[in-house]
């Protein structure tokens, strides 16, 4: 089944796909030779769609292969999921206006970059972010691959991301041994069980009316989420007030702005402070600028 979606003039698929490492973590998959993004969309507990997204001018082409015929509601859900993952409806006009005022950042609106790929659910984004903490990217890939292949559902040779119930039903020992989640294991288990018990609603964060500082504190209240993870989760919620600094970003900042000399996080924060509520996005675009000189950086 093929569906078509019009996109705004400031949207481009490739810069969005390669905006950060999520594109290389399942259930996302990049089909580079065809410049396509693939993902598995869970329509119900036992109904899945393998979705492939490409762009032709101002139109997204969504091809879907599903375990049963898609009804109208399913088609609408697939389209809504793709729109959300690619941030199609997010208004970045203020960000682009600000970028045009600075010679260093005029490349951003020129190539239509700035949208950050996110997962279909906040739960998936949060779990993946926890899996990036205090480890190499290679270990992050292993943990997420294990989560999907051992706790997700298989469809058409691919795996969906596990539900909170699937993780909550396992033991800490299983997460440590089979997922290789290490010290993150009790955090993932506790989070999943709280969701199952309806003690926390992560999905509400995308539409939260809380001021960003209060939402940041709420995100930080989840065990296993520190300032770095919370700042980057906020970016995936469309809030860019926090930088979300990690060791890789520090190193890139030192290389770009300090000739390799180290400095404190406060110095980095002051550097981007003039960009106001967009500072986290300017920070991320600044340290990843070199990616956009490559067609397939990840």
C-alpha cells in the first residue's frame, strides 16, 4: 500500500534521517542506495507494518507492507507516526530566522536541516537515551539490537521495539545477561513496571504544558536519566533550552572553538546562551556540522 504526504518547503528527508544516531538503531533502518528510511510500526499487539519512506520534491512516499490489510484508521496511524518521527509539523521558522542572522549557521536553513529524528513513542526515545549513557556507541547498538530481537515482535524479517510490558515481565538478571544493559538494567525494569502500573505517563510529555524547566525536572526524576539524557530527551520533545552535553560533544566543541583545549561546561553553556530557547539545537547543529558534508554520515 502506498500513501503520499505533502511536506513543508523547509523539510528535507535526508538531513532529518541523519540528524543523529537513531537512524542506525532498530527498528529504524536506512536503505542508503535508495535514500529511504524504514521502520516497523506497531498497529496493535499482534499487527505490524513495515514502512518505507522516501521523498520526491515536496511529497513523502510511504510504502507499507503489513501483516493484514490496512483499514482507514491504520493508514491514518501510519501517516501520523511518520509525520511525528520526522517532525514534519514542527515549526522551525524561528530557528531558521535566527540561523540566518549568523554567518556560522546560515548553512542550516540552506540545506533544510534542524529536524531531529525521533521514535514513534517517548518510551522508545527514553529507553534508547538511557542506553547511550556512559558507554560507547557500539554498546548502545548492541543493547538496542538485543532489546528488539529478544523482546520485540518479528515481522517480515525485522523486529519491533519492545513494549513496556515486554520489559516489565523480565528480570534484572535477564536484562543484564541477555540485553547487556549492565547498571541500566534496574532502571529500565523500574521504568517499564511503573508505566505498566500507570504510575507514570511518558507519552504525555510530547504535549505537556509545563514550563521547560519543570518538564526537565520531571524527566530527571526518572531513575537513570541524568542532565545529559534529560537535555537530549527534551530536544526530541521539541524543547531546546538545554544543551545535553556529553563527552563526544565536549570534544567537538573543543576542536571547533578552542583549538582542542579543554574548558568547562559553563563556558560551553555561555557560548550558546545568546540563542535563547533554541540554544540546544544550535549547539547540536554546530558540533555535527561536518556530518552534513557527507551524503550518508551514519
